[in-house]
C-alpha cells in the first residue's frame, strides 16, 4: 500500500523568509510525485512534479522541490515567501506502474505568510 | 485556453434526493478522474475514465454513485438517495494521452451540502 504524509498541519512564515513544506511517502516501487496548491473554494492548481532525472525540480511561482530517495521525501521550497503564497498545499504520489494514474494525496498543509 | 469546468459550483440538497454533477475536461484530454475532498483532508480518488471506458472505481464509490462519460468528452457523476455523509467537494481532473505520466488538471469543484 502506498501513503503520503504531510507532518505539519500548518506552517507559519514571515514574508520574505524561506518557506518549506514537508512531504514523505511510502510506496513499493518507483514513485511519481506532485505538488498542488489550493486556494479557498477553488480546485487544485499544479505546481510541479518529479518523474525521473534531476532530483531538484523547479515549478510554477518560484517553487521548487527536492526528491530524496533515501529519505523518501519530496519537500516543497520557496526561497522568499509572499503573502499571496498563503494557501493549502497538497503532496501527491502515483506509482510508476499504475497505468491509470490515480493520485494519492496527503492531508494538506496550510501555509500562512504574514506581512 | 479553457481549463476543466464543473457545474454546478455549489449544490444544496435534502437527504434522500438525487444529484448530478457535470465535468467538462480540457479538450483532447482523454483521461478523466473524479475525486472527493472532505474538510481537512486531501482529495480521495473515486473513479477513472479513459475515453468513454470507466476503467477503475474506488471502494468509496458505493452503489448509490454512478459515473458516465458517454462520448468520451464530458462526464457526469450522479449520487442517488443522498446522505449527509456525502457532503464534500467533488473534484474532476483531466490529463492528456500519455507515454509519460501526464499532469492532472483540476476543475474548481462542486461543493455538495446534504441537509
């Protein structure tokens, strides 16, 4: 069985400071990993994904994530947070062998960026 | 570039009534997914279509739920004899034909409240 854990329910950061949102996963095979962001009463917006290759993945809005196979982690990072980054962030995993591509999501991390 | 659209955006119904939601995927996306998101949780997979074929259904999809994609374009999700536990956000996502894992693009969701 596969699972995704986002250990922090909420992350608070001051504007301009680095932002990190943690994600760990457990799968019995090679994972494909995704980050999505959700603003209030909206659907999910794709930020970035790791499929293969370079462990550092760059995505939308200045976000990046680092795939660490030994630690089974895929933490989301942004060097300098903006107030507008305040939202709910979801990590998701898909097995490489899953032909249908369904995603399994973590419970989400609320990011609050204060001015 | 039109994204995934869902209709209605909000639905309030009384317990025991039937409801139907519609999803219009991004054109040329042959893969379509339905997810359900309850408060404080990440989206959970419900079902998957490739063109008009429904290829996978989650155990979450009880007999009261049915989904169709009759011409391989839009999809409908019907819930019969709604229960209060059905209250959730229902999300639709689509992704393109793929050799590599395609990104799933989400619609804004339909928020269902069962009274």
